[in-house]
């Protein structure tokens, strides 16, 4: 009997119910106890550093590297006074940007946030994916609320998927991947990983394997996930290769 290609399809009612079940990035922060000092809608560097348990200098380095994606808000005098600051100038950060920082930095809290987020994927049907279009449908549901972009431009390169709140690029590579120009691909990876994590996966990889790879990912690193069993090499099931780009 032929298996239906629409196995993972959901009814409109199911989609609405599951969408409500999945927590967005900001909701996850709040669940982990994060609160912003300014009316619980803006956070200071101190708020963020305390939440992530990192020195402010480490946070400053990350913010400098991602200044194009994370824009601070200049706090007016009333806001500065409300939090007891005597500084003449102080920046705040929207909670959506705090989410980018928390998910993008390689911290213990960030890892726990990602584990909590991907722990929710059990509510999805296991997809039978064969191409980038089907992965787009699956990832749209999984990353609802995380600003998933398709065919996104980074510098002079286009990438398959960009998850803005995770500062992560996902590349769905099919059989043609082995024929890519290795020198050009290395150059492309170096450019992308200057600011983002990069996960490259075979289009027939399992969803759980992909999420395990994402948990390993951090800016400056390439994670390569290829299911050799699906490729007819039955001696190995999954290859997960992490490499740091210099």
C-alpha cells in the first residue's frame, strides 16, 4: 500500500491548537524567569548579563558583533530614574532582542532555552520530507514565533533558512551537495559564520537528528548532518560533524 505524501498534514483546528501550545521566544524567556527592568518590556545590559550568568564584557562583545541585528533603545531620563540609574546615557533592549541574545550566545541558560524549545516538537507529526519545499512547511510550524526567513540574503549569499531569533542559518543539501565547488563553499561558510551558526543537513535527515544538531550549533561553527543510511551506506546511520571556521 502506498504511503500518503500528506501524512504530516494538520487540520485547521489542529494547527490552531498546536500553534497555541508552542511557546514563542519571548514567552520562553518569561517562563525561565526573565523580567526587564523597564516596565517589563525593556531590559538593561545588567538584566541580560544576570539572566545569562555572564560578564557584561562578554555581552558587549556579542552585541558589537551583532550590532546590525540588535538595535538598542536609548532610555530617556524618566526611564533611567525609574530604575534608579544616575547614568546620563543608558540603553535598553526590546524583549525580542533579548531572545536573540539568549538563544544566540553559547551559555548554559541559552542551551537550556533551546532544549526547552525543541522539547516541544513532540506535538508535531514525524514528517516524511523529501525536498526543501516540504522542509519549509515543517520548519514554518516548528519555528513559529522565531522569525524564520526563507531564501534569505546574507551579504552576497542566499541561504535556505534563517532563524533570526536563534541567529542561525539552516541549509538543506540534497544529492547535488557533493558536486558543489569546495573552495567557494568554504569561502561562503566563513562569511556566514562570522555572525551566525550554520547547520547543513541532508534533505532526508530525521527531524530529531536535526534538532540535536541545532543544540550543538553556535556562531562561528558549522554543523553537518547527513543520514548515510538514507543514502544507501548502511554501515553508518548519521554523521554529525561540527567544525569551527577560522
